[in-house]
C-alpha cells in the first residue's frame, strides 16, 4: 500500500475526540482523513461511500454500536481495516472486536502512547490490544493464538521510558496530556520548570487550551521539587489515582 493512499475514517460521537484523532493522524503524511462520523449508521454509510483503508471506531455509538457497525462494514468491505478506540477497559469488548475481524483495540486513556503503534500494527495486518488489557486477555484465553503487540502492566507498575533527546520527551509528554484532556480526563504533570514550560509551548502550538483546563482544575502542573519534599513518587501516583487523575512525571 502506497504511503499516500492510506485513507482514514474517524468515527466517534464525541466531537473533541474526533478532532483530536483526526489532527494527530494527519501529522503522518501517509495518512489522509477522508471523513468523520458520529453514529453507527452514519459510519456504515460513509464506509460504503468513501471506501477508507482504515477506520478508527468507537464502541459506544448512537443508532447502533460500534461492534454492529464493524460487522456491517466488514461484510460489505472485508479488506477494510478497523481499529477500535474505546473508553471501555473490559476484556470481553476487546475479545469481541477481534473476533468479528477488527485489527485492534485501544483504550482511549492509553491512546497518547499507543495510537501510533496500533495504527502501524493494524495497517501491517497485525493485531494490537492495549497493554492495560493484555493480562486480562491472556488470563481469559490462555489457548488463543493472538499476537498482542503490547506490554503487560501490573496494578502498581509505573512505566519508565528512555528518550533519545529532550524534544522526544516533550513531544511524548504533550501527547499524553492532550489525549487525557481531550477525553474529558484530568491530568497532573510533575516536572521541572523548564520541562513544564516546554510542554506548555508544545500544547499551545497544537491548539490545546490549558488555561481553560487549569480553571476547570483538569490540568495541574507541579514543580517536581515540591511534591518530593513531602511525598515519594509512588505516593503522588497513588494519590492521583484515588482522585481519578492521570499523572506524568518527568
């Protein structure tokens, strides 16, 4: 498949999420977002009309859900590749998505770090499931031969990443924050002054309204020296989880 011919349809009933996904997809020159849809029926109609190569599809859609939409789309266009992006963190949803022929299942809260690997895997005919669901799938389906291009995460495991340079670090942090805010979540960034300023500039350049998010108390930026004076990193992470917040430490 030529890089310039990968046509993508984005389906979600939440407009800010469609905007987030479309904007990020179009950062890759080989991907072209050819349309958007907000419910299951419209998704099927636009899939038949536009014949996209890849569909990013939510499960919780009006009219009929994403699973039924995928069934109808794959019946009429079996070569179309489907990647589910859903808030549902339940193994049975991921299992059903793969069973009907979808290429992958990404939990929206993990999209900041998993969207690109998932898209690449699905486009190459591989299957991808969010790391947060991998352990559940292996537990429930020990004998299934499924390629899961994700890492298993334990409940109290905190991911550590290494970056080739500061620009890559800032870019990854910014994508994490943007994804959390665009899905309606809150996020706490614990970092140095310089890193927080760089993240702020990156997000502002991408059109993220951090001022509004801060006023709504959905974006909190802390100097890494202050929390460490009274808490360990694990304590900060656990407190954020109790409050239902996403946290990035750098």
